[in-house]
C-alpha cells in the first residue's frame, strides 16, 4: 500500500471564517460582493471569491482544500505551511486573478501543491503577471525563503520496474503522489507567472523545487513562467508529457532545467541565466538514476533555448548534461559561459540514444571547453562524435549576446551574432517557426512581465 | 566456600543422631553438588511437609516423618535440585536418600523461576540448566564467558548456537534480524537506546555484573508474546556465598589502530569519563528560542519572529566546534572491580554485590563502498565512497544488587544497573563520482552518549502451597547525540573547496529517551500426582512504555562569497566575524538558519496487558510436558508533529491495537537408561508468537535516517505479524560437561513486516515498511561438547566444543508494492549457516588454560536492491581468536587474548561487483586480575 503524507484536513478555513468575513467584506466591499449575493457583475474575476482568513493583514491559506478556490488580486495571499489543492481523488480547482501576489511564509516550510485530479488556473497577463514570492521584506529576500509551486499529475512516469501498474511515486519534498496512466491529463493552465526566492531542502537530496512538474499531462498549459533565485532547480520534470513555452530561469541555485523518470514533452523558448553565487548545470537530463533503461524513456524535444552560465562557479558547471539513459532532441540551443564545458554526455545508454539519431542539431556552443573531459569519461563516448557529426552544429568563441547582466539582462543576439539565421524549427505543431538559435531572435518576449530583484 | 553459612548451622548439627520418634520413620542422606561435594546449608523437606532439615558441613540431612511415600524438596542458596527424589518412610527405620543439586536452574519441575545464583556459573551448571529447561534454550555461564575472554556480553554470545552478532553489538538469534530478537534483564523487558532498533546493544553490559545469559529459542506462555527468533535473558549476579573482592586491569594493542594516526574533533574536559554533553550543549538562549518553534526571520506578516540581528546572535552563540585534528591513537585500557558479601542473621541472609567497570578503547574503521546503477544489463559504477572513522569509546558501568534470603529459598532483591557510555567520532567520507566529476570530501564529528538506568525489585515467596514471584522494573534508556557536525568540500583536481550550495554543513542535536514500567506476577502450585511432581502456574504482566525523540538541525549558509577563501579549513570560515549580514553590503557572509523539520520530533507509547495459564506435567516418568496459553493485548501509538503544518499542536497519530491468544506446548521424552532417563532427551515444541511494528514504523511522517543515509517513512497501516514456531531437539548428556544435541526448527510468518524500497522521486534513497505476504524460516542445529578424559597425561585436559546451524529463509514480497528488485529472497540479514568451534586445554594442576575459538557465518543480505539493481550480500567472514590464562598463586591470574588473527576482510557484493570492503584488524591484549581468597 502507499502512504500518503497528508491527511485530508477538515476545511478549517470555511469552518471558522464566518466571524471574520464581515470585516473582510467591508474592506473589499467596493470591488466584489460575497458570492451569495445577487452580484452579476461581468467584471468580477471570481464569481465566488475565496473569503479572507486574516493573518496580520494577509489572507492565510493552509492545509488541504477540497472545495474550489478563487484568489482575487486585491488581497495579499499568504501560503502558511503546506497548501494542497485537492485530496488526490476528486477535482478541486484553484483560480488566481491576474495581478495577484501570493506570498510563501518563510517561518514555515511553505509551498503550493496541486494534487492529482485537481487543477490550477493561474493565468496572468504581460501587464499583470501573477507573482509567487517570499514573505520577507524587499531587500531581505533570498533563495530558499519558501518552497515553490508543485503540480502532480496522472501521466505516465517510470521507476516502477517491478509490478506497479500504473507507476505511482512519492514526490520529492513530500508534496504528494504523482503518476498514472493518463498522458492527456490536465493540471490546468499557468501563464505569465513569476516564482521567486523559493526552493527548500527538506532533507538530503530531497528538495522542493521552484516549479516542479511531476507526472503532469499534455492537457496542461504552461507558458510565460519565470522562476527566479531558487535554492534548488528552477523547473524540474519527473516523467509526464507536459509541454512548456517561454520559460525564464534566472539565478538558479542548482540546475536550470532538469528532467527525470521519463518526461516526453516539448519545450520551446527557454532561458537559463546564472549568477556567480550558486548554480550547477544549465540542463540536467536523466532518465532514471538507478535503471538507465526504465520506461517510458525520458525523450523530450527542446528548441530555442539559451543557456548562459557563470564561469566563476567552479563546481560541476556544464551547459548541457545528458546522462543516466535519457533520450531526447535538442535543436537551436545556444550555450555559453559555463566553467567546465558546454556539453557532457554520460553513460553508455545515453550516448547510444543520442548517437543513433541526429539528436542535437542547429546548436551553437561557446564555453572555455566545449566537451567534458572528466577523467572517467569513456573513450568510446566522446561528445564531439555526436556534436560534430551534425553539420548544422557550431562551436564559436562568442555567442554575441547583448547583455547577460543578472539585474537587467538582454539576451538578444547582437547584430552579426552566429545565432541569427542559423536555426531550423523542429517538426511538430507545437513549435513556432523560428530561424534563430537560442531563445531570442529580434523580439524580447522576456520584457515587461519578468523581474530580476537581487533580494 | 559456604563458610559463613556453615558456621551458623554447625551448632545445631553438633549433637549425635537422635533416636527415631515412635510411630515415625526417617529419611536421611547427603546433599551433593554436581562435583559430588557435600552442600552445606541446604534445606530439605518433603513436599507438603512442614519440617525442614538444614545440612551441615558434611552435607547431611535428617527428616523424621510418619510412614508413607514422599517426594523430597531440597533448596540451597545458588543451587537447584537436579531431581526430586522419591522416598518411602518405613516405621522405625532410616531410609538413605542422596539428593543431587546443580548450579543453576530454570523451569525445573517444582520451582517456577530460579534467580541467578551468586556462584560463578560453571559450564557444567549451564549445561544442566539446558538439560532441565522445558524449552529450548542456550545458556552461557560466566565461566564460559571468562574462558572466551569476552569482555562484553555481545562478544560472549557469539559462541552460542545459532547466534550471530552484528556490528559486535546486536544479537541475532538464528540470524533472524533485530526485528525478531528481544532482550530481558532478570526477566523484565529492556528498552533499546538506539532509535529504530528493537534489540538492545549488548555492549551496554560488562561481563563482570552478568551471571548468565540465556537465549530462549522456544516460546513458553510466561514470556512476552513478542518473540521471533529468540529472547536473550541477561541475569545479573546476586549476593556471594563468601566475601568477594576482585580487581582487574587490562590493556590491548590493536593492529592497524594503536599508534596509527586517527582523526579527532573537538574534545571536552570530561570526555574521558564518557560524559561529554555539557561541553556540547546547545546554548541556553538558542535552545529556549528553538523550543518555541523553528528559528526563522520574521516575514512581512509575521507576529513576532526573529530579526536578522537575533539570528546573527544565535548563530554566534553556537560554539565554534569545527576543529579537525589528527592524533596518534593510544592503546586500549580498562579496569574493573567488584566486591560483595553476605551476612547471616539466623535463618535470614542479607547481602549484596557492587561492580564497577571502566573501559577506554579506540577504533579506526577504514574501508570503501561502491554504489552501482543498471545501464542495460550491466552494472555501472556510480560512485566510490572511501571512509575512515576514528572513534574513542568510553564505558563506565556500575551495578548494585541487594537482597535478603530466608527459609525455603525465599528472597527479596533489588538490582540497580547503570551503564553509561560516550563515544567521540570523527569521520571522513571521500566520494568519488565515477560517471563525472562531482567528487566530494565529507567531514563528520560527533559525540554519542548512551545511558541505561535499570532498577528491578523482585520477591520469591512461598505462600502456603503457592510459589509466588513478583517483579517490578523501571528502566530509562537514553541516547544523546549533541553537536553532531557535518560539512562538505568539493574536490576539484585534487584540491578541496568548501561546497557552497545546498546543506553544505549542518549542526545536529539528537535526543531519544525511552522509559518503561514492567510489572509481573507469577504464581505456581506444585502438587504430587502420577508418582511425580506436577505444577500449574498462572501469571500476569503489565507494561507501559514511553518514548520521546527530538532532533534540532542548524546550518550556516553562504550569502555571497566575496572575501571568502573556500580552500581554508572550515574553522577559519564559520567564525563569529563571518556570520552576518555584514556591514559592508557587497561582502559575502554566512547566514544562520534552522533546518529542523516538524517531523524531527515524535512521541510514542505502548501498553501491554497479558495473562497466562500453564501446566508443567509429568504424566509418565519419562515424559514431561508443558501446556498453556497466553493472552496478550497491546496498544501502540505514535504521535508526530504534522509535516508543514502551521498549527504546532497538530499531530499525526497512528495506533495499532491487538489482542492475541498464544498457545504453546512442549513435550520432553527421556530416552536414557533406566537409572538416568534424562541422559538422552527428545524435545518437541510448538508456540505461536507475534511480531509488532517498531514504534517509529507506524508514523506516517517522513524522516531522514542519518544511519542508513536514507529517507524513511513509516506506514500507519502496518499490522502485527503472527509466527507459528515448531522446534524439535534431541539431546544427549553422556557425562557432566559433555553434550551432543541435534535440532530442527520451522517458522511460518504470516504477514511479516519487511523494509521495502519506495518508488520515489528521491531516487533510490527512500525506504518504507510493509507487511509481506508470508515468510518461512527453517533450519537445523548441531551442538557438541566433548572432553578428552580418555587421553593420557596432560592431554586429558583437552576439550572440543562446536556448534553450527543451517537456516533456510524465504520471504514473499510479490503482493507488496515497491521498487525492490527481488520479490522472493532470504530475510534481510539472515545467514544460511553459522558455525562456532572451540578447541581448548584446561590444565587444572597448573592453573593453565589455552583455547582457540573460530566463528564464521554464511552470506547474508545487507541491502535490499531496487530498480533492477541486485541485492547486496555480505560474504562470510572467518574469525579466529586465541585465549590463554595462567593462575599465579591463589590470588592472581593473568590472561592473554589475541583476536581476529586471520584479519579476514569484510566484503559485500552487488551482483558480480564488489560493493564494500573493510578490515577489522587484529588485536593482542593482556589482563591481570587479583581476587584475594576470602
């Protein structure tokens, strides 16, 4: 039998809020009435807004919710401890109004998890992004102040080599269970969202990432998401089929883009930008650490990715680290600045997966060292044999990006950059046509909705 | 020997034999011990009779009785009746009946329980106890332990049949693992000071205060129901017959350890006594703030909370215990002393015994370990970890027994035992990433302090025809691990740089306190029937057990690296000056944060109510039976703070309540010659027992187990397992001190609790617990002891002793979810065979003794594989020890002990690859003891 880390809590929120509701309604009476009244205003985002449970001026969210929530932008929402949407059985929906700020309490191990079967609709706009951030005052914020946003879905994962069908696993950080047999599952839609100062280590090798997608299905929309100043990875996929677009990973504490356990989605337009304080690999791609051939095999397609490392980080710092049996297709990836090397391929099965197909193409690398020269890298597994066999790949001295500043970056290629006009779009309807290598051609889709605060 | 007693009795026995009163007859005779020597001070009566005759120095007794058939009931301090002789009294005539006594006894025909005697247990006596025991038991007397040169109980037990000792500390009976073992002290349960372990580490007990250890392998209804492989019953010594004083000094040189360079962390002023907590205490201001909740900075909506300045002060308050040094390791040394005496006040004897032991030893544990992953069909090396751990272990133990004894072997007694140990550890773990270049060097320093306090009061009373035993024990077992420190450097091109990300350092304070109240009452009624003595017994037991465990974890995190030299020793980096925020906005600093998780604390308790009824019957002269049943109810509850909850009062509770009826039946058939039917015995026994989850295993909360380096979470749905046990054994006692026994056993475990690997994003590192479908354990045992008295000259003092066990075990996990590779496999830790052998020469004329001891166990699973990675097996380790001793005059004795002469590697394999290798190293020690004759 499986162990759930959470017991379904009685909805304390709704049980005890009646006394407080009057006060809160008075506060916000001009923007929205309580749900029961005959307010039919077409402007209201929430037809049944979640009432505020006041906590020192913020509206507290805590525990497991089994009734739908709708968070309005006029209130400051505070995640206190574990906040889980859904009981891992029925569908509970969380909607968040554009422009809403949700704080994670740093005195607790706070995070927001969407359980299997439940959904989140956090759809901001370029002008009014939805922000998840630390409850510390500006200037005092830092990596790891709170946990992050975790989506658990019902798509297939690997790791159950013996018997369990469908494979269901316990998520990192104790944020619930994930995995199932519905590859088309939807966990909702996330657009124009920033997640800042999260990432917490629960125990050794067991962390809550900034944005964790565990067994998330292809019915889910993820577009325009910035993950900023995390303690752990920015975005991590554990199996699943979800596809994502326009992802900005700034100042990661560990890896930028990380996948394991059989992720098979698509990824177009992505940025990883390191500072000199922390960080690891730009992409860290695994199939399964223990069993490299576990199925379904990690096999995503990524296109138009810019990975910019900080060479002052001495510790294991590669642009792209492919290992532990992953497959995949990397196209139009621009890699530069990493201290160790731009490209590392480890383990025979990984190597075979990438050697069999032209799995890396239209990719431009420009690091101090192009390829991993680890002392134990087998001679039969040379990165250059894969990279240089494909004529569209290039090694350059300089990617010619406009500015890799960590406070106001402009990662568009300068005129004459080798990235411009060097790309070719992978097949598949998911991918927009783009003739450049890296995340940007001439349009800065990062502008406006992102932010790069140091603390 | 029985000087004091003899004096008090002599006067009464001075008169010549009186004439037989009219109308009566007389039974008279001599009471002999197992050496055929007369026993002074023995009390002889007939069952149902009132008069008691006390023997004088010649061992003679006399009883005048009306004519009729009687059964004699002898008692003597420290001795048990070997038999209960029949006697026919004829009017006017004396009848001569010899009464034989043996040294130790348990489960005899008439007496329910006999407490450990004051005499040093002899091998002969230990064998006699096995012979008399209604259940299958192994007994080790102190003489055997001393002969083995074993300084701790664990070392001594290595020599008993079917026993394997793991880590030199935990006794696995029939190799069944600690889940299926239990420890009693003088018949009352003992809690483990080690979290997540059930078995008590036997190195808590120095041999000086132990009289005997019994390993009970078959169940009888007067024992606790939680009984799997066996029960180790440690019995302490009581008052001596004659005044006793002894002093012993010893020293040991360890190959590869002594005078080698070892690592040491910060050392406190009283560490050498085993008390190091004061030096490592969490500062009061941090402890009191931490007890209110996790130390985190206040947020924009917080009530109260801490300012950054508060946190800086907390961070600076922790002592800068980051020292890392090397030291030449000194030889091991120890001393022990014991004293005791007895006072006789008429028919009342008062007395006691005090023992003290101090021991200071060093260990240098070096080895390496490989971790593999599966790439296609092939095992690929993932990383190699090379470790060295230096530990300095100090043990300070004391025991006091006080008692009063009076007629009929009745007594009250108190046993107080305090065992305290402190261990300073300093370890390095160099992890070489085989696939890439994530090489790290990990440093750990720490202090582990364990203490056991145990107080038992007991009474053995004869109330009319009823023999009454009442016992109450209170025990507190504590494990304290203050100021454990761990930090990591990245190794880049041979140079070490402080790792800056994640938890690159941690300071931990771990505490676990287990307390238990254990009361039991046993009543037995002996009576005569079928020409022999029969016995019925009832009893009850109540146990209340409580545990509180807590962990506090802190860390210093880099915020900016400007101004830091990462190649420096950590002691120059984590300093008060560097804990910030810094005044200079651009400078890097270290931020102090608390990592304690809400599941780091838990409390648990258990209540047991039990009652039993049984009968020990001898329907035929050659047949003894034990029939009975126990009813036991148990309630276990675990409470853990709710993970990530805002409500500090919110807890997750798990509870398991069961009531079990546990029948048992044992049959012993005497197959020997007419005059001594018990010389050859066939025993067959059946019993049902249970295996309950360890308290922590019921908690849903995930916790990081620093010992196994794994994330573990319990399972609130765990059920207790039931075990059907069948034992058969044929024993032959050709002469005193010689025996041959052949046995077989079969156990069926219904839904045994097994640790399994959870499917988890925390790759390969999460474990949980589940009830497997079933498991079977079956095996055979052989035990031989033989003297060489038929040989000429000095060779007749040679003897051999050997025992071995063949054990098959298989657990069925096919219906158990999890990512374990093997669905059927042997039980974890179960060896398929175990062999012990001893060749010795005991030359009494010169007081010389020499013996070789050999021990080996078969391959056993140490780590259950997952995701297609095979299980990891530990290969057999052969061990040979040499022991010699020489008496010097009447008071002095010198002993020499050379251990692990083969220095066989301890090696584990995963599939066809070597996973781990380490060497224990040989050692040579000498001890001088002084025990003036009384």
